[in-house]
C-alpha cells in the first residue's frame, strides 16, 4: 500500500487514506490476486485529522 | 542468489545513483544498481522539492548552475512529467541585517553568473501583496523553481531500466570489498562483480566509505515537512528566508508545502519522524510570512533520512584509497537540485577519471570537488591554492579521525593548551555572523560550534538526544510533573577574552535571548518556557508551561542552547545585535 501511495498518491489527498484507504487496498489485492490482509496498510502520519495553520482562539 | 557481472556497481537508489546509472548506460557501460528499499524513496523523495541555486555555498554553485540547465530538459529526457516549474525562488529578509546578507550574497553570486534581483519593501509588496509585514525585502532568483520529489527518483530509475541497467530494489548491501582485480558487492539476494563502484548511499555513504578504509562522519539529517490541503493559487514563488528556518512553496495542484527545523532520525533502522512541536513552529513561521494561510488545513507531516557532512558540503569524487571507487554522498539536505548533474559527474569520473566540473587534483583525499576554483576579483579574498589545501586538509583530518570531536565545543573554555595552530579552510569568503541564535548558514554553524558551549552537549560524533552529556551543567534534576528543571553549573568555567567566570546569570540571559523572536531565529523552540531564573550563581531553574520531554535538546550546544557571556554581548552590543 505504501508503494501504491508513492506511485499513485492514493492516500495523499484530504482524507489521507482514512476514507479511500480500504477501497484502495481492496482494489490492490484484487489486482494482485492476493488476500487483502497481505497488501499492507498506509503508515500513519500526523496530524490524525486536518488542523488549521493558525490555532483557533 | 542472483549473480551479476557488470562494469559498474552502484550502491544506493536515490536521484544521484539513478542518474549515474542512466549516464553510465548512455556511455555504453553495463550497470547494476542496488537499492535497500525503493528507488527515490529516501532523501530524494521526501525533501521540499526546491530547485534552487540561490543561497548555495559558492563551492556548490558551479555544479548547481550546470544542474539547473539539465532541469530544463529533464521532463523530456525522462519522458515523464516531474512537475518542474521555474517559479523563481525568493529569499525573504525579516530585518535590515538579513537584507545585508542578501545584498552581499547577490554581489558574490554574480561572479558565478547567477543573477539575483534585490527587492525593497515596495517592489516586493507590488509583486507579492500577500506577504506579511514581517518581511522587509527579498532577493529573487527568477530562474530557480520547484519540482515534485516524489516522482523524480522513480522516473530516473525507470529510465535506467529502459536503458538496460540492472536495477534491484529491496536489496540492501551487506558489504563491498576490492580484491585487487575488482569489486564484489554482496546484497540481499544478489551478488555483483564489477570493475568500478559508485557509492551513492546517502546517509549510509560514510559507512560504505569505511569499508574501504576511509569512514566519513556522515550524521543523519531529517527534514521536518508539512503539507496543506489544495488551496487556490496564492504563493507564486518558492520561498525561503535568511537563516533558513522556514521554507514554503505551493504545488501545481495547490497544496502548500512548508518545512523548517528537523525531525528525528535513527540511522540504524532508517526511520525518521517529524516532530510535532517543530511542525507547529514551522506553521507559525509560515504565517508570519503569509498571514492569509491562517485557515489552510494541514493534512500531513513527514520526514526522511539524508546524510549531513560536518561542513554541509557533499563528498563527490574518488578517494585515494581504492582505484575504481567513486563517492557521491552527504548532500546535507540540499542534494535534490544537484541530483541530475551528479549522475553526469559520476559517469565522467568512472569513464574518464575526471570531471571538468570538479577539477579533481590527483592524489587528493576524498575530493572537495572544484570548490572555489572560480577566482574572486576586487577587494575580496582570492580563493587560492592555499585555501583549497585548507579544505582538503579538513577533509583528510575528518576522514582520518572519523569523528566529530573537533567540531564539538572546545574541551575547556579557558585552558586550551597554548601552542600549535590548526588551520582549517572553509569554502566561503567570510563568515556572515557568529551570533549562535542567528547563525544558520553552512559556513557559520561550524564556527559557532567551535566557540560556544551549552548546559549539555551532544556526545562527540553523535547527534542523538539520547546520549547528551553534561557540559556547562554538571548535573540536573527534573520535578515529578516535568515542569521544573534545575541545573547545577560547573564552577570555574571562564569565558574567552577576559569576560570572567560563567554564572547562572549568563545562562538565564542566554536562554531568554534564545526565546525572544527579536533576538533569535529559534524562539519558537522555546515557546514552552515560562520562566528562567538564577537561583544562585551556580544554579539555574527553568519552569515550563507544560512538560517538554526533549528539554535537554533545547539547552544543548546547538542553535538556541548555546550560552553567551552577558558581559561580552553588552560590551559589543552595537555589532553583536
């Protein structure tokens, strides 16, 4: 999955893979004809949800 | 186990390594490239994406100038879009002294054929009305730009494959040796015999050099990067600042990429992580430059592993120890733009034993390349053979010692034994400043590190926070809630120049100065400091707003942790400002 991300930037958009990640893993697994458990998962990267540049007061 | 026999083996799979594979194939040689993970996934892929000549050390500028020409044709050569755009690179001044730095650099850069445009406040506002009031002027390099680091390395690797190079990923190299006839490189799953060997192993380049008797002091360097969601186009130029503590660009897609400071790295397991406090600091600094970004949403942060040399200048060239071996590593956080030209140079070194861009002198140790070969005119110092020898000597010394000990704080502040002078050349016309809270340039930082000490110090040869050791403080305690730290100072430490004994007052003065944005480029690192007090002449108490696990890193001999003599600063206030 992390290689898929590097090649296609799936998981690099606004949801950071939190929405699209599972679907992408399913597609990758089906394409490789392997169980979805074996394709790995995206490494977590801070922040866990989008945060504004300026802290809201 | 796969066995390959080729003309050239390459260790590493970054842009330097992959572009070397391309250039060597174009020269008709057979090539095997061994990458421990994925090509272009290391420092080549995680960096800011700046394609910048401006601000480079003059020893690198000729290479950077040549690389910039190659960038124009890179998309066509790779037959892929690498996102390169000559948006210009603008370096911002936040003070009059910043502006003076830009003026001096622009003057010298002109001698290398790099034209920079100095912009005053009005001209700058006219072009970029979205800049904040903290910015008072700038230097624009119109030919610089940006590209997408995620795609450049893999694109080079694909071209190398198309040209017939044997590219092996997930093939970490365990060992390489020369047996008199050629090289044997043992990697996971593959063993390579070759006549020549290119060491482009990035952060591990020093260790690879060590297999051939010349270990190099390469320290892990991790950028700390942040990116926002895509936004309407606003930031028209790639942006840097004097001091280098923050940099910002907006991608074609609209994401704003910003960075500054460092993440944490472990070169043993190869993992690097961004540091939240550093990300937040870079976000704050970005807002002072571009206030309109206040509501932009940050979606991701990242880091990666690069290798840094003590003088921040990469090692490119053949060592004296082993014929057929060529190094290119230690790009010290600014290798992305150079990548395409490094491949060209490596191919020249392998096929012809020399490269016109390097002016390698025979018999020199790991070559400092063509540093400063361009003579200077007028009243500025000429870069002579003398100073070149100095540089080579430094390299030799560092290689021989394979330690950063020399670059650490002076062992005793006042009692250095009288006698011999060690002359060390630097590839710079002059230092620009010695205020440790402002010095961030390539040439200034090592000098600062020789002069100042902190309460604690990085163990010589290490950049790990885990092994910090006592220096000006002989011991310290931390309260149970982690908010109060008390340091007991070493007694009898004297400042240079007759400024008397170090006391708690000097430490308090220095840390307050480090925390003040008016006097420090690192002030945001100290945002959690609530109070710094002298309990008695040899005891300093730091009270924090909230616990800071890495507090010792903030009082170490780096950036804001350096301790000044209050008396000396006040005596020289007019020039030490």
